C-alpha cells in the first residue's frame, strides 16, 4: 500500500475503508473566486464561483450521465464545440447506466499533424451505441508524444477505472515509480495515466471509487480537472477540480460535465462550477457535492445558491458556408469591431464611455505610469495600444512587456497600474503577473474576450472585447478588436486628463467610428492576397517590416504567417533590417528564389523611411510586397502593391487584414488546415 505519512482526509472516512494515511497537500482557492468585474448588466452572469463560461484550458473535457440519452452523440458534439482550443488527440469512454459492464474506450491521435482525431472517433462511434454514461477529452500533448497510447481516456491496468484529465501533475514520476515497485505496469508516457493507475491500485486494495479518488488526490501535486468512471460502480461519474475548471450542467434526467458551459448549453443552461478542492459525484438526476466530507456537513444536492445560468453564446458546429473558421472570422471582423464599439454605445462623436472603467473611475485616474502585460497576439495588440496612449498622453509613461518575462522589478511603483490583455482570460503567464501585482497592491484592469474568465474575475475591472466566440486557434478578429478596445481605453483616459490634446483625441474617435467600414474595404484585397500567396509557395523565409503604428502590425503579420503556414516569418521595425537580417536576403539565385519581404508603407511621418527600406531590400534582389494607403507613392519600389484605405491612427490596423488573408490563402495552398495549426492551443494555461 502506498503510504506517505501525513493525512488531510477525515479519520472516520479512512478508517471505514481500512486505509493507512497518505500525504496531505493544501488545495488553494483561486484568488478571484469571489470577484467579478464591476460592470452593469453582467452581475447575474459573473457572480458565480468557478470559471464556467470561459475558454479555460489547453484541453477539453465533456461528460454525461443519463438513463436514456446516448452518450456518444453528446460527447462528439461537445468535443466538436471545444475543438477551438486546439488539440492533437481525442478519445471517449462509455458504459451502461445499470449493472456492472466493461468500459468501452476509443481514442486516437491525429494523423500527420492534422486535427482529424475527432473525425476518427466519429467513425467508430457505433462501438459506444447503447451506452448512456461517458466521458471524453481532446488532448494537447504535454507529457508524452502525440500517440494513440498517450491519448485520453486512460485506464488502470485492470480496466477498473477510466480517467480524463486537464492540467499537469508535477510529482507524477515519484508516484509512478512507487506504483511500478508495487507491480503496476504502464502503457503510456503521460502524467494522467498515473492518476488512473493510482485510483485503480487503491480500489484493488478495497476502496470504493470515491474513497480511492480522495486518497489519490492527497498524493497529487499540480493542477487538475478530473472525470473518473468506475467499471463496477455504474451510473455515476466522479469529478474533481484543482486549478483546472469543470462545470456540471443540470438537465432533465441527464447531467452534463464540461470544461466550459458552451459544450452543454444546447441541452441545459443551469450549471454549477466546481471550486478548487471540491469533489462531486454526478448521477443522472443529481450532483452530490463533497460527499463523505464532514467539513461540508450534510450532502449538498442541488446547491441552489451556486447554480448559475449559462450565457447565450451562439455556438456553431461548422464554419459553413465558409470552408474554415479562420476565413469566416477574418470576414466577420467588421461586425466584431462594431460590437466592440458597442454599436456606437461606447463612443459618441466626442466622448468615450466605458462602464467597466467608470465604476472604478477614481482609482483608475490615479494611474500615471502604466504597464501593459500580455503574450503572443495580445502583446502585439498591446504594443499598438501603447502607441495610441503615448500619442494622446493618456498616461505619463506607458510600457509593454511579455507576461512570460514580467517580474516584480518591472512593475511600476508610485502612481503605477497594470493592464493585462488576454483573449481567453486564462493565460497562465498573464495571471501570474496579476498575482505579482496583488502583492504590490497596484490598480489593475484587463481586456479579455471570454466573459467571466479567471483574469476578468481577478482584476474585477476592465473592458470586454464582445468579439464573439473565436473558433480558429490563431487569432484574427480578437486581435483587431483588442486594438479597437485599447483605442477606446486610450481615449477614455485621455479625455479625463486635465490637459487633453483635443485634436488628436477627436482624430482617434473618428477613426474608431470609421473602423468597421474601412476594415470591410480592406477585405476586398482577398483576390490579390491569393495571388501573392501563389508567389510565396516556394519560399522558406519571409520578413514583414513596419514603423510607427505599423511596427506591431509587422510583428502580428509575421506571427500569423508562421502560425498557420509554417513558413518562417519575422517581423521587424522598418529600420532594423539593416542591423543584421540584411544578411539573410537572397535574390533569384537563392535556393528558394528571392526572399519575400512585406512592407507596410503608410502616408505618414514614417512613409519616406519605409520607401527607402523598400528600395534597399529590392536592390538586394528581394521580392517586395507593399501594403499601403497611398499606392501612388509606392510605384516603382514594389513587385506587388496591396491598397488599403486611410483611416488616421487606425490605418496601420487595416494592414493586418491583407496579412491575415495572405496567411490564410498560403496555408490552404500548402494543404494545411489553418484552423488548428500543429502544436498550438487557444488558451495557454501550462508552463
């Protein structure tokens, strides 16, 4: 028997099962479990513990306990809804509701990098016909490679239990070695199999599934959202949470489990979010919360004080009539930006109103020195927003930093504040910055898309993107709406400063008003972008250059190209190429032909410098593509010119549209599914 000494579970429960004590560990409560954004109209949605409404983890979990509803159909539907997180494997386990029966497991890794494992699962769904209890999972590999064996669900060696798991177990090697010494044999390289084997081993020593689960949790260190089925205890699923969200949906004669409510919202709106440290037993008509735990007193069936109503999120299972989510979301950007502007409700002809900031106005306006922290695409949006804030004088100083590199010494002190930007609202590095901030007691606010997410609840103040659900892993409409909202924030702070540059403020406000229309105009370049993608087919390397507002657009354009086309692309400031990367430029004699270089050349104070940069790279044999709001000024300096409209300080943002289109068209031509690029996840919540 595994025995590590100290114990956390109550003695009576252990004594009844005849178990020796095991190592205890604290189960931390998420810092924001009691907090929400102070935003009118959202209280009923946000005042719920847990993370039920967000896109919250790299992997997706769904489960169902029913007497009559076929499990396989719901599980496949749920996995399809959650596939926007990104995944490389998928699997399901099902069994009968009544009577002990073998657990049927099918699971597949995607083939050759494509995200086809859900389709492979669908092709074998008949193996689960007649089963009404089940759990399923989409995996994004962390421990162990992308193989069928490493896919979830995992079972113990005696086929007693099946487990799906989101999160990371940090002490799995230690436990694995102990189990091997006890004669347990493993079939995968994952940390999750350790959980299944440990629970199965404890059940082999006489524990029921719930007691075995509780004992196992005492040994685990790390994060988890767990669903556990036991062969000999049909009609229920045990769930547990520590740092990785799980929701329980209350249906009619069926109960649902998912890592976000969108997976079951077509079946029920009533749900409960587990809190860290909680365990529940889910049956077809109830969820028993923290059963057998004397700390909780009597069993809680239907704890109505914590039941919430899932938001009405329009969930599409297909991008039809478009072939991919990526192009659908690119095309949707005018509508997404209009929504981010509140369809005019957030910005009038001369004033910006942001309810999330107005509620904390006194505290917000004390910020003189702002640090914006974000990762990836959100960091590129933050860089654009910071430039807008500096132009308007929204703060005395504004800086941006990659959240992965943000440390205590980088936080502003006197009259400082922190703004974090995250599409998912769950990015681990970004949340870590907030934890640093809390120790310093600095004002903080956030820009997120996912309502009720961890970061939104931690900051309790901020502005939602209102961009709608983004299904493709690589962000497009979220980036554009992030810049839009950061522009609104820049204007809001500027208009509240004692000395405001009214001319620059009005110019930005008018640019924001025109943004939906001008993005629609930029979308008309798609045919030309497809032609450019043809030219890029043989290329292995590419550079994107921009200056001023166009510099972060160059970074984002290069990121989008490398994310979904697997072409090595780098973004640089327009003047930086000569400081080293010039050496990489090749002409027609190059192995892959002339090096393609995309330049964003705008008719602004940086226009002449960017023209010079275009001439310099073309003189060295590069294939030059210019995105510009003034094609006449670029004649003779480019092999291809992509026109965009002029829209004041938001002109550079319009250049992101043809860059997105080039990336999309090139991915399709290369036979790559742009919706699910290899190795990437929508919300990065692991180290």
